[in-house]
């Protein structure tokens, strides 16, 4: 059964007319659904009674079911969601730097085809793309989770399961619904779209006129190392990725975020830090250094270890000494396999 998360206002107007209701109800109904989903019983939605009864018969509140809900020691919440076809994804609510706010991490595909060697999602391969409504549902469920603990879901990152640029149209539609004023949602600057470096997708996003943040998963300063970690590194050279990121930065006016997971004796040497600085020091880009979160052996059979703290300090010092803005991103939800690179790692145990 369709859900209201599947609609934008013009599409919903058509349904209302076919049901004998005024199309002018569409915007108000969808906004109230966005405000209330998961927090107010479906049969108590503040809309005209006859329309509420029709919605209860014809539309579901959510298409997914919550299979499990786990809470980490740091307050991170991970939801395992299952869709009617049996496919599952995970969505995560994380604490923000402000106590009254939280951030959400959304999945864009069931599984992933990118094959990144240190990522748990890659181990299951790609099952299918998610629809815009299925992505929006994750946002609505996480917003309900936040409200239940007296917090506000303020930022969203499309960094969960899947490669957003390989489900571009659905992700863009979800971005428009979650970030746009039409449904009273978050605003563009509160959204971050991540990619392993799909150049065509980055360039396409630059033409959309949406000032959303872009994050590029680099993870190495040279193509040879990167190709071992990310098979897509053989298709997208670092120089081409950074050139596309430059074009996005010019179009959006926003700095691009570079994601770099530090792996012991793989990409964490001072020399590699210097190479990375050489690539980025004259660009308007910020580096997020990530802790490696255990996921077991990769698709190559290789096991990875986290970079020692003293090596991490040395790495970031080299970047900063060469004029690169760099920060450590604190891992969240590691004890429930909800941290970066771990999504879907715990599904088999549910």
C-alpha cells in the first residue's frame, strides 16, 4: 500500500481529486503527516474526518516495519527496517555537539555495489535501490525517535547503506522533500550527500541549484592505494574526483568534505598525510578523519586495524601544518555496529 511519504504535493492533489476532495487540502495534509508521522496515531491525524477515514483505508503510515531498535552506550539509536519485499536497511540517530539536537544517517540502497574493502555493507552486495518514499520514511522514523527523547533531528547525512549517486533520482527527490520548505522540513544546508567519487553524479548534483553539502570518500592520497581499498578507485582517478568536487564547490559556494578513514599501516603514514595535504591545501575542502570501526575481513580477505591514536595525532598535525582544515570525527554507536562502515553488520543476528 502506498504511503504519504511517496508523495509531493502535485501528485497528492491528483489523488484527492479522484477521491472527491479539494486539491487545496494536499499541502496541509502532507505537512501534517510530516509533522506527525510516528508520533501521532494514524487515525488521529489532524485532517477532515472523511479524508482521514479514506487515508486510513487507502494509504499506510509507513511501508516498512521496525525489526529491531538498538541503543548504544553513547545514546546512538539504530533501527533495522524491513520492507514488504523482505529487503532490509538500517538508519541511525546520532548525538550532535548540542545536547538538544541529534543527527540522522539514512540509507539509500538495500546493500551496496561499491565493494569498499573495509565496509560491512559491501559484503552483502547490492540488493536494490530504495524509492524516495522509503528514504523519506527513515527520516520520519528518526525524527520520531528524537522527539521521544525530547530532542530535535536537525541534520541528515546520506551516508548509510548504499552509494547515493547510484540511486541518483530517488536520492534527489528525497533531498527535495526533506530539505525543501514545501513540507516544512530541514533546509538544504542541513543535508549532506556522500559519494565514493562518482564523477558524473557530482557534476549532475552541481547543476541542481541545491546548496546541500557534498562529502567525498577519498581514504587514500594516491590512486594505487585507493584502488586496493575501493574498487571504484580503478574507475575514478583521484584527480578527476577532486576536479569534480572543485566544480561542485564553485557551483554551491560550500566547502566540500573529504572523508578519510585511517587504517593502520595502510594509509596513515606522515608521508601519506603530506601527499593528501598537497592535493587539498589550495582547495576549499575540509577533511574528516575517521576512526576505523571493526567489520571483519573485507571482500579481499584482508583484515584491517584502527590507526593508533598517536599516529592519528601525527597525521592531523601534518595536514594542519600545511594549511588543511581537518578534524577527527568521533565514532558513534560502535558497540551496536552503528558506526561508519558497520551498517548491516549486525543484521544476521536479528
